[in-house]
C-alpha cells in the first residue's frame, strides 16, 4: 500500500500566534453615538458631571472628566482589544459579572488592574508609547495582558482574579458585560472583541462523516484543534484550504456536563452521521476526572460559538482493567468511525496502560456509536497519542503519534501489523498527532498529514505547537 511504503513530503511549517480571529463585537466611531437620539449603541453606565466627549473623524475622544460606556457581553474565553492614545488620561476595559468586576487600564506609564478590593500595576514595556494597542485575553480566573509590537501581540503579564474562577457558569457570564472606561484626555481609535487562536494550536483533527471521510465543502476542510492560551485551552474550529497555509477560525465548541458550565474540554472527534442525520462527539474531559464524554446532537458545530450537552462515561471500578468499556482517569484523544464493511462502530481510546506506565490505544467495537462497546485489541507497547482511523485504498488503518524521544515517531496500524511512517524532513513530531486526511482533489487522490510539535509557546507545560503539513 502506498500510504505504508511511501515517504511523506514537507509542504510547509509555521506558527500561529493570536493571528486568527472570530469577531464577537466592535465599537464603531463612524456615527456620533454621543449626540445621536435615535439609538443608544453604547449606553452610559457612569459619567461625571464635567465629562466632555465627542465622536469625530472616526475617533472617540474624551477631553475631560470620566465616562463608562457599555461595549458588549462578557465571554469568559474572549479576547478584548483597545487601540488608543493617552495624554495624561486613563483608558481601559472593564469586565462586569453579577457579583464581581475587574478593570484593566493604562495610565501614567503603567497598566493597572483592579478587581473587588485588589489593586495591582505593572510598568509598561519600553516599546509602548502614548499610542498603544492593548490586548486582554480572558480565561477562568485570569486575564492575560499583551501589547502589540510591530502589529503582533507581545505578552506582558497575567492578572489573577479568584472571583472570575467560575465565570464559565452560564447564569453568570450571560448576565455580564464588558465596557470601555475613559478619563480624559484620551483618544480611542478601536475597541474589539473576538475569539482568537491563542498562542498556538494543537490536537488537530478533521470533522468527519461516519465513514471517516473529511467534511469537504466549498473547497475547505473543517478541523477541530486545541486553542492553547498562556495556560489552559479551549476547543476551536478551523477551516482549511487543503495543501495550503490558508486557515480561518470559524467557531468554537464548549461542553456542558450537566452543571450549567461551559467547559473548555478538548481533543474532540466530531462526526456527522448521514444515516441518522445527527452529529456525534467523543471528547476528553478534565475537571470531571479526566475521563471521556460523548453526545448526539443536531446543531452544526462548525460555525460560531456552540454549546453541546454531553454525558460523561461511568467511572471504572477497581476490579476493571484497561479492556473495560468504562471511564478511566487519564483517558483522552478518542476517535470514532463506522466500518461499513463489517457494519460496526469502532472506538479508539488513548489510555494509560499500568503494565508499561505509558499511554496505549485500546480499541472497541459496537453496533451503536455511543454505547455498548466491547474490547477488540490494543496497540503495541510505546507511548501513543493523537490517533485517527484512516481509510486508504479500501483498507482501514489507524495512525497515531508515539514517544517524545524522537522526532516524527508515528505509527500506522494495518491488517498486517504496525508500520513506522516516513518523512523527508522528519522534524514535525515529538508526540504529535497522526492526522492523515485523504482527499480527492481534481483527478488525484492525495493524503495530507497535519501535525504539530511541542515548542512551548508559553511557560505552561501544555502550550504548544508549531504546525506542519506533509503530503503523500
């Protein structure tokens, strides 16, 4: 088989660093909302008696006094961007939940943070002048602060806020908002809110049909990938023009395990079952004992911000071994496919094998996609990760990453055993993912391999990696 015998060729490699955006909101200064009495785009939350403000030449100016204007709804994983000029004034963005509030602002050569009774400050970097672009990325209990240098965000610091630790509770953030806070003299040039792709992405996998074929529409493949932040991550959705470096961020998926929180769980396999006309998902949870969860649902998860209600697997009992269809702590990176030849659903689970103290893939089959699975085998001893079922030339294969001690250590399981994948420039690895995407483009069948390395985009252990594309 060509996939087993041939060498994958490097197409490109690059890094993503907060450069893709899914817009959530923007303040526009083309209309004079200060004096307009036919609408109230940015309602006044607070304004001093001496405040003088105006909108003119696509700029918002506060000459003196202070004002707070509503911007948009707060979202606990969004990024907020402020481009402004200060000349002795103060300007920033505030985040309000029903029972707490935080403000990050720029004044007098400092970035200031206040939350409840907590006050902190940091000196501005040398490259920040009176005109600046402030970028604030939210996550649970923290705000990561960046300033743009030559158009690119440069990380400065993280401000922690314990009162925002559960800001993913829907009843909290759905009643929260973000606002612009300004005390003159200040000129505001732009205020934006968006989801971005973080400091890097990882765990790339195509959104597929039940037989493993990638969903390919209007020239694009849709992918799930972990959006890695300074710490932590969330499940992003991207579209990709195959064979190119053209990626777009089209959405994000969050998960509710029954506690009304929008959890940022990862490593999802998302499938559209054309027979049942429903979406299926298996994913890795973390707060819920790091075991797997699954769901069946109707809404298209590829576009916008979506929430999926999932059911967590029952925890394994002490007498069960790794061959049991149960939730073991540490389970992750699942994959699912319907084997049309045998009329069976196959599920692969990356599970810690206590006999070797490393991860191995464990394989199950069932008549149903979410339940009733029975053990059928497991991988060769190693340290496996990021596996995918791949159909090539009529044969069902399983491709996964392996140990971190060698570059591009990837495995391809076929009917005649396990093979090691070959690359012409084998440095897209260190336990990357086996994401092989077969596509017919024009009159040719082509195999693309998207993977990543672990270059540590931040001090956080799980914040990685550079993107690599290979082709067979």
